[in-house]
C-alpha cells in the first residue's frame, strides 16, 4: 500500500512494542529456522513488489545487493 501512495500513522505505542521479543541466543532452534525461512520469503516478496510497481522508495533491494557484496 505504501508503494501506491498510502500514508501510515502510528496511533498508539501499543503497536510498536512487543514484550515477548527474545534475544537470538535465547530463542529455540525451531524459531530461528522459521525466521530464516521467513527472511527468504521476504526477499522474494520484495522482488515481486518491485516487478509490479517499479518503485523501491525504501531501497530495500539495494540493501540486499550491498549485503551480498560484503
């Protein structure tokens, strides 16, 4: 929705805080595997959005390319 011009506003800090967040080393192994799988899905999703809208205002695709170079 952001890519097609919608603006978002956070109305309450309740949406920005999650007390259940864990440090990476304290997570169960299954959770880290799930996170890795989700990161791969997100990479595909970003490319699909760019292909559809030809916009990358947050430079998400550029960040991936830079990370691969280092």
